[in-house]
């Protein structure tokens, strides 16, 4: 029990120390991200933009609110070697686009964490290629409303440039990339 209390006191002390940091992302901040996804088919690429709207949300010093936009793209193909039909398969392409809203918090100098939601649209298409026989399935395009939760961290190695990592599900389960503060 004493260990649990000790760890809780250390965590609270860290939280109060961390909250004293100057926020990296705040009202008026404008940040663009470009990243490459992992944990998904193909080579997912995403571009996102965020702008700080309001500081100290819920009266928590340094917890800041931002909004922005997101565009993700990936394409990949699946090859099938069926009987005497080489070089046949399907090609898939997917776009995800939509607005995002998020909360940002600076824990330690130059390191911010953020989490938010995205409401958008998924635009996907698929097509077959090769010399299929008459029995193959012709894929259809699809898409529709898209909802996603995301969380990430961004570390600024100078006042304008940062590296970031993000998880959730945009165009991939995870993304790593660079950010630029305008």
C-alpha cells in the first residue's frame, strides 16, 4: 500500500511539474503534418493541418483545443495466380478526407501529446486486371461516412520543425512523419 501511495504522489508531482511547461500548440498555432503509415496494406500517406482555437479547455492550464483537416491516400494490389491465369488480380485505392478536432497538452519542454476525433468521408475503389476467365468477381467501388479516433505525440527539435507519431485509424493504424509550424 505504501508503494502505491508513493507512486501516486510521484505521478501527481510529475503532473504539476509538467503542467508548468509552456504549451507548444496553443491558440493561433498552425501546424502541418506529412507522414507515412504502417500497419496497413500498401504505402499509406497522410497530410494533416491543425490550427489552435482555444487555450485552457475545461480550465486546465495548457490543455488547448484545435481543429483542422486530414487527407489520407493508399493504393495496393493483390495478385492471384489461378490455374493457367498468371498476372491477374485486383487493385485497390482509398482516400479518406475530413475535418478533425483535438486537444493538445505539453507534458515536457518541446513534447506535446494530443487526441481527438475525425468525421469524414471514405472514397474507395477497386478494379480487376489481367486475363480472367468469365467466372471472376468484379469488385465494386465503395465508401461512405467515416469516423475515427486518434492520439499522437509531437516532439519539436527546433521552433518550426517536429517529428510525430500517431495512432488510431486514419489511412493506417499508425503514422510517423514530420510536422512544420507556420
